[in-house]
């Protein structure tokens, strides 16, 4: 025997919890592109939400939340760092048996950069690169990348880069990724150190409208990450 549906669609809608609750921490990200012609005039502006964070970004963000080791009695990296980022569980450092000054130290640091591409691909949490990265240079199909700038204001982090098209043909940019490099620096002697580096793709998005950088023109691409709550 089938009983009639006693709950209407309107009643069901009232039970759905909205995504944004008062006081709930939120995260928003955007991609911007500004394109200039050879005379420096702004000819295209594009802005869209960044939606495709990889598991490597989420693992990296666990560091300020969970720390880098399991606890005061376990000097090993957290599971998310070893399983997702494949970082070592422990780092062997120089020991001289003295705490004055301590020489058995290790640091973890990271840097960000922006990679542009001319291809498209389906998003996956485990993506490690763009479909068709645009190389850094002045040859056909290449863009000259400037230095990546990472700044912050309030609760927002701004990652931006300026690229120049020094070729005689326009270059179409259809994909963008936020790249991250993690550095583990450790002592190797009383006054010496070394480091290991690990590279990750932290986000991957395709532009809803292709960004065309004209011949001898330039463009500025910016990723904005905003944490609130």
C-alpha cells in the first residue's frame, strides 16, 4: 500500500538549510583579467568566480589550521600532508646534542605563481597541470611572464601576474591555474642548511570567455582569495 505524499514541495523548501549561515566562515575566490593593446589602452576586462580548487590547495590550507605535526608526543607530519602532498613524515636534521643554540630545526614555507594555458580539460581534484601550458618566452605562441605578486589586505589575498605578448600574433588564453611550491628547509650543520621543494597545482579553471592578448600587447591576471567569518 502506498501512502500519499503528506509533505508539499513548499514544506520541503522550508527544511533546506541555506549554504551561507550567519556567522559561518566563508571562502570566496575570483579570477580577473585586464588586457591592454600596444598603446596601453584597456581593451578587455573579465571577471568570474574561481570554482575549481584541487585537493592540494585544501591540504595546504590545513597547515595554518592543524599545524605541521600530529601532536606534542608525535613528531611526525599530519596525515593530510603525507597522504595528499606526499611530504615526508619526518625530516632528519643535524644534531649536536646541544640546545644552546638549537641546531635541529626545520621550516616549512610555500610560494604561489600563476600559470596560463591555451587548452581545456575536465576538472579533477587530482589535476597536476594545465592542458596546454603557455610557455614563458618571446617565441611564437609564448607569453613573457613577469614576477608573480602576492599581497593581502584585510581578509583577502591577491595573486597577480603581468604577461606580455612580444610576438606578431594574438595569443588566446583559455585556462588558468594557481601553482604552489612547498619548501622544507632543514639544518645540515651548525651554520648550514638545505631544502627540498614540492610543486602542486592548487586550482584549475577555464575562462568562460577566452582572453585574447594582442600582438605586442599585455595583460594582468589576478586571483583573489577572500576568507570571512
